[in-house]
C-alpha cells in the first residue's frame, strides 16, 4: 500500500515544489522527472496488486483493485509522456511571448495538481472523496484553460468552470442519496466506502439508487462530455494549452467515466435490473452520433479532436452500459487505446499548430512537406483513432460491435453509421492538412515526437496482440465489473 | 480420313465463297435490270489483285500489312468449324459456335485496327462504326444461337445440326424467331443493305469500305475474300442450322455429293432472297441501325422466351 | 515442411521489403554501423560498397524490389502447392485477442489467389525499379512508396490466410489503409487527394459492412473462427441480411456498380505498378472475400442471392465498359474496365450460386471455376495493361489518349505487348480472356436444367448482356490501341517518344503477355488446378474438365461443348503461314510500294484529321445516351462583319457518372445538412447550456420515476 | 402524518426547510445584485442555524464544525467577496430585467412539486419528513439551476452555483446528519477554492468583454452565421 501513498504524495510534493520554486529554467524537465517517479511508483503498485489481488489500505481510505490499477498506470504513463512533450512546447510558447514565467509556474504546479486529483479519484475508496477529487480536477485545470488570457480562452474557462461545477454538483446530490441509502443499512462512518457499498449492494434501496444514479450520470456525465452536457468540452480543449488538452482528453474523461462505472456497479447490484445500463447506452449512443456529425463542421483543429473525444467516450459509455463481459472488456480496452491515441494526436496537433502559427485548419497545409514527422504522426494518429486496424482502437470497436450484435443487433447499424460519419468528418479535415503543398515560409520547428511514437507503437501493439499480463488484467477487471470473464 | 475430309470441306468453303458473291451480284443485277457480270468475276478480281504489287501508306505499321492475313485466316478457321456439306467432322469439336463468334470478333478487331492505322479520318470512321454495329449485333446473334443451343443442349454446331436432323420436322416457333434474328444479324454483320452498302464509296454512309480504303493488291484481295467468306459463313449457318436437311451424315461420296448439292441450293435461294431485299429496301441512316439491331435482338429474345415458355416448360 | 511455410515466408518477405524501404534516409546510420563492424573484422565487408552515397539509393530500391519479388515467388510456390494438396492446412499465430489467436487456414481457394497475387507481385517487382527511378526523391520519398507497397502486399496475402473474422478484418483493413497511402502518394495534386479520401471512405464503409456481416454470423454462433461461423445455423432472413452486408462490403471493394465510384478515381492516380496491383489483384481479394463468405461460411446458398449477384454483375459489366469507353484518360479507362470484369466475375458467381441452390453442384462448380479463371485472367491482362500504361506515362508524359498516336513505330516492343493485353481483355480466341468468357457462356447455357421459369429466361438475357459487354470491350480496346499506337502522333511528346530503356519494365510486360498467351492456349493446366478449389468448396469437380487430353476443354461433356485452343492455334498458324507464303511467292510483287495515304485530294494529311477518342465513341454515345450524364458544348468564336464568320470552334465534352448525383451527392448533402442541424444545439450561450443540463436532469428524473 | 405529531426538532427542521426554499424563490426573482447577495447570505445563515440545530438535537458534535464552516464561507466570505466585486465594478445600480419572471416563478413552484414526486419512493424506507426535507433540498438545487438559466449576470451565476451547494448541504444535514468529516472538509475546501477562482474570473471576464454579462461570452459556438 506504500506504493499507493507514494503515488499520491509525489504529485502533492510537485504542487508545492512548483508553486514555490517553479521559476527555474529546467522546470519542464523537472516536471518530467516528477511524473517519471510517479510512474515508477505506479508500476510498483501494479506489481503489488498483481501479486496480492485487491489492496485495501488501513482505514479503508484507499482501494486498489484490478479495475483502477490499470487506469492508474495509464494515467501516470500519459502524464509522463505529455510532460515530455510539454517541456519544449511550453518553452516555445514562452519564446513566442504568449506566456510569462509566472504563468508557467502556475502551469507546472497545476499540472501536478491535476495529476494528484486524478490519482485521488482513482485510488480513493470513498465515494465522497471521489467527488471532491473530481471537483478538484476541475479547479486545478480551469485556470490552465484560460492560461493564454485571450477572450476565447477566458470564455472557454468560464463555461468549463460553470458547467462542470453545476454538473458535478448533481453528482454530489447523487452521492448524498447514496449515502442516505447506505446509512439505512449500516454504520455511518464507513457507509460511503465503495468496498462496503459493493459488498452490501443487494441490500441498498433500489429506488433511491436509481435516482442517485441519474444524478451521478448527469454529474459525472458532464465531465465525460456526454451529449447534451458536453458543451464545455470542445471549448476547453481548444482554448487551453495543448498539453492540457492531451491530459484532459486522455485522462479526465476516463476518470469521470470510471466514477460512473463504479456507481453503475453499485446500482446494478442493488436493482438487479438494467436501468443504469440502458441510460448509459442511450447517452453513449447519442453522444457518439451527435459528435460524429459535429466533426464535419469544425474549423479549429483542437476542437475537431475534442469532438472526436466525445465520440469515443460515447462508445465507451455505450459499451459499459451494455454490460456483459465482452462489451466491458472492449470498453476497458477502448479506454486505454483511446487515451493513448488521443493524447498522441494532441501532441502532434500542438506541434502542427505551432508550425503553422494557427489552429485554424484551413490555414494548416502541407505538413508532410514541411516536417514529415509531424505530418505522418498526425496522419497515422488519425488513422488509428478512426478505427483502422491494426491499431488497437479497431480491436475495441470491433468487440463493441460484436457485443452489440449479440445483445442489441438493431443498434449495430447506428453504431456503424456513426463510425462511418465520424471517419469522414475526421479525414475530410485531416487529409488537406497533411498532404499537398506547404504554404510559403512555413518552417520546421523543434519538436519532440517520441511520446507520439511510443503511444502509437503501444496502440499498434495492442491492436496486434494484447500481452498476457495485460489481457489477464483486463479480464480481472472485466470479471470485477461484469461478474464474468470475457469468453 | 476424317481430318482430310475436314480440310477438304474447309477448302471447299473458301473456294466457293467468291462464287456465292458472284451469284448474289448476278441476281441483283438481273433484278435491277442491269447487265450482270460473269459468275466468275469475283475470282478474276481476286486473281488480279493478288498479282498486283500492293501500295501501302507511308506511315502504315505492321498492323496494316499483317492484318489481311490474320483476318483471312480467322475466317478460314471459322469456315473450318461450320459444317458445310457434312456433320461430325473433327474440326467442329475444336471450336463451338461461341468460338465461331470469337473468330469473327478476332477478324473485326484487326480490321478496325487496320482502319485506324493509317491515320485518316475515313479509317477511324469506319472502325468506329464497325465496332458499334458489331457490338449491337453480337448479343442479338448470341440470343439466336442460344435458342438453338438450348434446344440441342450443345454449342457444338455439328452436334446441334445432328440434333435438329434427328428430331425431324418439328415446327418450333423459337426457331422461326431465331432464324429471322440471325438473318437480320447476318445482314448487318456482312455489311449488306440496309445497314451498309458494299458497292458504294459514298463517304458518309460507308462502313466496311471506309476501313479498307487504303488497301490494295494482295492485301485487298485477302480482305475481300474474307468478307465473301463471312457472307457465305452466315449463309451456311442459316441454311444448315435451321434447314439442315440434305447435309451428309456419313462420309460416303454419295452423301457428300448430295450434301453439296443441297447446300448449294439453299445458299442460292438465300442469295436470291437477299438480292430481292437489297433491291427493294433502301439503306438506312446510321443511327437507325440500332433500331434495326434492337429488333433483331428482340426477335432473338422472343425466340428464347418461346423456347422456354412454349417448348420446354416444365 | 507444410505448405504454410512458403506462405508465411511470402508475407514476411513483403513486410521486410516494406521495412527495408524505410532505410532510404538511414544511410549514415548504416554506414556508421558498417564501419564499426569493419573495424572489428577488417576485410570482410562486401556491403560497404553498396553504401556509397551515389549508389545507395539505387541499390536500396533494387533490394526492396528483390525482396518483393521473392515474396511473389514464394506466394506462387505456396499457391501452387496448395492447389495440388488435397486438404487445407490450419495453424494459429499467437497474436490477436487473448482468447482468439489469429487463425490461419490455407486451402485451395486461398492458394489460387496466392497464385494470382504472386504472379502480379513478381511482375511488379521486375517492373518497379525502372519505374520508380523517375520519381524525385524529395517530392515523392521512396521510403513511403516502398513501405506501403510491402504492407499492401502483405495485407492482401494475410487476408487470404485469415481463418477468423477478427484476423480477416485486420488484414483486410491493412490492405485498404496501405493502398490508401499509395493512392495518396502523389498528393500535390488536389484530384489525387480527393480520390484518396473517397477511396478510404468507401473502404471504411465497406469494411464496416463486412464486419456487420460477420457480426450477424457471429451473433448466432459461439466464436469468431470461420469454423465456428460455418457451423452457424441461420434462419433464411438473417442469412440474407448477412449476404447483403457481405455483398455491400466486398462489392464496394470490388467496385460493382453503383458503389464503384471510388475505383476510377483512385486507381489511376496511384503509381502505375500500384494501380496494377490494385486493379489487377486487390479487386480479386474482394472477390475472394465474397466467395469465402457466400460459398464457404454461409451454409445454404439461396437462389435469390444468385439472382442479385447476377443482376448486379450484369449492370456492372455493362456500365463499367460503357463508362470505360468514354474515358480519355488511359488509366481511368482501365479502371472502369476493371469494373466491367468484376461484373463478369460476379455474374458467373451468381450463376454458380443459382445452380448450387437448385441442387446442381457440378454446374455450380463450373460457374465457380469460370469466375475464378476470369479473376486469374483479368489479373494477368489488367496488370499487363496498367504496367503498359505506366510505360506510356513514363515515355509520353501523359495518359491522355487523345494526345498519343503513332507509338507503334516508336515503341515497337511495348506496343506489341500492349496489343496482347488488349486482345486478351477483348476476349479474342487464343488468349486467356476468351477461355473464361467461353466458360461463362457455357455455364449460362446450362440453364435448361433449372425448373424456375424466371431464371430460365433471366439467365440467357444476362448471357446476351455478357455478349454485348464483350463486344463493347472489343470496341473500347480497339479505340485504346488504335488511338495510342496507330495513326499519326497527336502531340510533340508522342512524336518524340522512344522505347523504354529499362529492360526490367519490358520484361515484366513480356512475362505477363506470355502468360496471357500461354493460358489462352493451355487453359486446362489452370482449370485442372481449379478443380481442387471446387472440390474443397462445393465438394464437386468437373468430370470432364480435361476430357480427352490436355488439348481439349470440355467443361460438361464432349457432346455439350468443346474448345481446343491448341488446335485453333495450329489452324491459324497453318492458314496464315500458307497464305503468307503463297501470296508472296512472286518476287516482283513481294515488296510493297510505299506512298502517301489518300487525303481526298485536299493535300496534307495531318494528325488532327484523325478520329479522336470522343469521335470514335460518338455512335455509342448516341445509342446509349441515357447511361451517362453528358455535357456537350460547342463554342464558336465569331468574327468579321456582324460576327458572321466562324474563327474557331471549341468542342467540349464531359461525361459523368450517374451515381455521383444520384447516390453520392445526396448522401454528402444529407450529412452536411444533419451536421448543420446538430450544430444549432451549440449556441455558445452558457445559459442555454445550463438549460440543457437542467432539462436533461428533469427528463431523466421523470424517466426513472415512471 | 401531520406536523403536530412530530417532535420539536422535526418541526424546526421543516420550518427551516420552508425558509430555505423561500430564500431560493426570493433569489430567483431578484434582479438587483446586492439584494441577491444578501438573500444568499441569508440562506447561508439559515443553513448554519439548521446545522447547529441538528448538531444540538442529534448530538453529533462534528456538525458544529460544519456549521462553523458554513458560517464563515457562505455567510461571510462569499457574500463579502461578491459584494466587493459588485461595488468594485460599479454594478450595484444595475437592475437586470428578468424575462418571463412570473413564468419562471411558477416553474419554480412546479419544480418543487416535481421534486416531491421524484423522491417519493424514499417514503418506503424512511419517514415522510425525510422526503419533505430532501424534496426541499432538491428543489433548492433545481431552483439554483433555474436561477443561473434565467439570470445573465456572472455574479448571479456564482450565487446560483453556491445556492446549489447550499441545497446539497441542506440535504446532507437533514437526511444523513452530515457527510463523513473528510468529505465535508473536502467539499468546503472545493467551495473555497471555487469562490477564489470566481473572483479571479470576474476580473478576467471584465477585462475581456468589458462586462459581466454571460450572454456576451458567445464567441465559441457551432451555429452558422
């Protein structure tokens, strides 16, 4: 369990360190190191969990089971690679005069703060604390969204703040209802602990839990970006600094979904029905289809990919909602590959925008000509996210489709329609950017594309073969969530 | 022995083709109140052409000079598979009626290429029109042929004819339709009135002649001979498929002679009918040809349908 | 050693070729490695010489294509081995999903398509080095071309090996995506980008349909392996849905009308050897998919499906060739002609299915055989023609048929080889294209055994349509060959054109042309091998396929129909030889006199008087006017007093595909309109957004309280 | 079940609930910012009292801490901060014209009924009093949202946001005797940070669009011009 504490305390130290001593030249590199150490700690945690099964800290404040441990590693990994990307990126922004030293300090400090909130969401055993951490994540990032202080960024940050704040307040109401249901059957102090709730789920009042779940779904669903609660998401993603977009898309959305799934497990246990699942499916499918259509109308490259994030979150929500081992497995896999791919894409998008000096897609042209690595990175990343094999996104979408065919065959055409429309929406914008002649005076920039390559390589690997330990891990998580092993 | 007979029949075919043309011309002249040339005139023309040194356009390539040989031998091969005076000859098995159509296509392909080779407008025009008409004629022809082959359940001409012979006189509506279709196709494919006029060099109407405008000497002879062969092939097809009586079924001299006589008679009658129609009918505009050929196709289709509905329904 | 070894090796070699191409810009790295190695073992490095700055790119390219060629050879080897081995070989590869490793199965059908791919790849690898030399490295990096070529070939081979739906889809999409990058290779041209996008979009849609098709099967079975899918017991309704989905997916890839539109856009813009692979081979992989799905996985074929295939095939065949005829761009024309040939294949497959469903497996085997043989033949001659088109583009710097002419004198070898391709594709006797069409006709003519009157009348009609197609194809390729190679040169480039110098490029053409002729004369060789496929798929063989001897082709029985190409060839040789010898005996007239062509007395015959492509096809345009969207305009420049004199006339002709305005544009408009509609929900006003949350919450609460 | 049958504590809680609900309605119809803030502070005070009452009558001392926190945050700090901002930005004279005020008020009343209806299943497991208290808090939450939807001033949005928090807090107190301490502290911390951030944002928005009217924050949208 020490590992879990380490995972939490390193970012905490990071916040303090950067807040008070974050004005040095090599801050970016230090940020990388903080994240690297955290990653090491999470690996240790993994080894612990793999050896001992579910870990419960003394006092039951924290729980690490097969479901969240892999999200923890994923979080740490993407945190690290994004930090690697962000160091030269932010330096470049500073040189352009877009940012001051002070804001960089804020940025790095809040980067750690965000990571801390994420780890806390994942590790905590207390549903209330989970809520607190989720709100904390909003608070940590809201100033980062408005980091550039442009009117648009302030507008985006305000919307992010208000919509997520109001949204998440609903989740708190849901949590209170949950607590209310829990105190009726047991002791008060431990009543919000997930491990306790899960064990006693059958005794909870199903009606209350259903109402509570609605609040949770609306609340955390706002964070996931489910249509029609998604409106803050494209704004916040497009106006903040790109590394922020990468972690928001790659991590925050996942963790919000994680919270929803945890709650769904409770509701399923209590109601023995499928209402929660059906709600999730509905929201997921709606988000998926609407976001796919939105892709066609985008002009800003980061907005484009944030809608793509909504779309993929829709798929995952749908899959988790469908339940069943196959869909759950697929959703878990999709979480992983989507995070990896999307954060890789945002890295290349950031570079592309720096290269062209704009986020307006109509003015980004000929990336492959100017800087082949960036162009190819973006192109391959898009191919991957659009669900082409042999990348992992395909695998997960394939499994989702298959599960849909098994359980709800008449929904499968809708799903396919969405995939097709989304693909067209993405590619009609991406292709002109990477191909063709480059505008005059567009010069290569200094870029670190290792994170992109590593991410895409991992996604490729997951598409070709899921390594045994990971498969085992996913299967354990599937077992935990859905109650049975995939096939 | 059989093989020898096959070769002899083929040679006979080749040898008789100009005669049929001569006979046709003779009939036509008489019908039009003109003085007819000798029946042997086509032979004399061919001989004269063969003796002459050919004149070839400067930029003609090997396609132009070799095409006549290819076209001629394609026609000879076609002649080898069509039973003229006897059925059951071994060559008939080497190629069936579809291959026969293939031979025609082969010849046409090179004829059109030769037309294009010189680079004159006429050549191109002829090639274009020839390919157009043949494209339309081919389905009509196959429709007619299919009617026959489905009745006989074979595409082997020789066997099909035997089948018709064995059945004796059966009045098949399908055959009537198919025969008319085939006749219409034959007229179009051999470049007769009303589709094309073999005797004219009016530039706006010519098709076949436009392609061979540059040919001379032995090349022209081969091409002319080939087209005479084609005419005779179609004639024999019509005569021997639909009215096969008289054809030799064994290889006795008697039977063969009788067969020769029979086929000559049938061809002579067909030629007279063609001559009459050519005298009575005017050549039609190029873009009316499609209607003409659609009608042929329709007949073929009707033949097919009546075979299916009236004759073989289960 | 199993026959899978060469198959795996073929895949690996094509991968290796792709990876090797990535080394294009790694010369310094390799050099330093070699130097380090050399320092340790002096005097043992033959490789260092290859790394010289000047020779490295050439050597690398050659090495890449050598690897590709080896892959092709191995594919041919594996394919032949599979065709002679009586049963399928299966294997598993430890990749894929944890509970579903990649299943591999190599049977006669896969083997046959391996053979097709192998031959094409060999030709391409011989042709490639000479062809890619023309590309500037900065503009068109070889690394990209080589990498994706390797992946493309590997993808196609893997599709054939796949024995579970998941692996199949991965391989399938690998093939699609890799070829997308190849289509987009020369991306400076906006038209190319557009074509590439369209291609990828259609590939995606098709793939989704296939996935759904597999999904239907998998929904009723307990696994994704083909074995499990074969066992599925589907109701007719579900089976029909699966069939339609598969048809949509594979048909889209194969390019049947009306979902063919990507094909004439995408195939021409890729480099020619890639076009050859795409048009010649990739479409066949789609055919393979359809056969595998409909004849192997779907247990009980329905005759209605056969009718669908037949009708779609007929439409594609006719539509394809009519569109091809109107194209002024050679590669577009060839691409449309691929649509035609795929149509023919689909027709025959439809016949096979009809016979199979009606309980005549032997006739079904005949149809299947004809379809497969046509696929094989089409691969040969289409490859030949595309590679030839590449040479033309190389030498004439254009693909516009109307700007060529007279090349037969300037490029004698190419023209001869191209002629063979044209003759094969026009299905003239003695060449391979004829054999498969002949078999197709023979299949259609067996209709008499059927009871169903509709079928009995439908099939002959479609056979007549096939005849029309063949005749139109001949017309089309007369135009192609005549306008490109015959007549007078129509442009300066074609006047200056010369025979291609690279031996390899010509060798590739010779190889393919030789095969076209060889299999035109000895079709029995391949048909015999194809019997293995029919046996494994349908469980029936043709009793008389190689009746009498290898000389004769008699698919049903000798009484029914027979064709002996070798005898025909002998006959042609004798007849031609004899006439040739006989007519040229006379030494006086043996030589020919050359003189100017007749010019109607106007004087000065010039190239502009020749028939152009649009002139040649004018009669067809009139007759089949409804098939195209024709935009014909004649502009007259008037001058002089009161503008009465015509100074110049401009003729402009645009021929467009009907499926654009009828099918694609409505869909595109629909999506844009839907997106605009959806866009309205995002107004930018935060109060509206809050309203959404509020309403959602209320509605959801109401829903749960119900 | 009638109110006279309940004990004094319950009666007090119900009265408080009624008052809290009333304050929500008052806020909803309030166009002047300073008064809005005042009513908000009043609501905070009612909450503090309720908490203290609960702490006293239920004998759970940790609720005193909650009460203290509420007092400091919701009654003193946030109103003070908001008031300061309003005065600083010279907005205290502005009166926001509220469209369809009557309809909104009626809608608010409807929401109260709806809350009652939605939470009805709770009766099965607990007393009606819980239902009533929870229904009030839910309607406070919903009214807070309605407040945000109907008001255009950013300050009003903050007040609405905080009012939602108040509703949640009230629910936690009356229904479950407060949340576990760690959660309470966390929530309070979040509210504090949020309040500070709101202050920062007022400044930014003001400099960026020269107003605090959220309707003018509409550069980012997806509608065709």
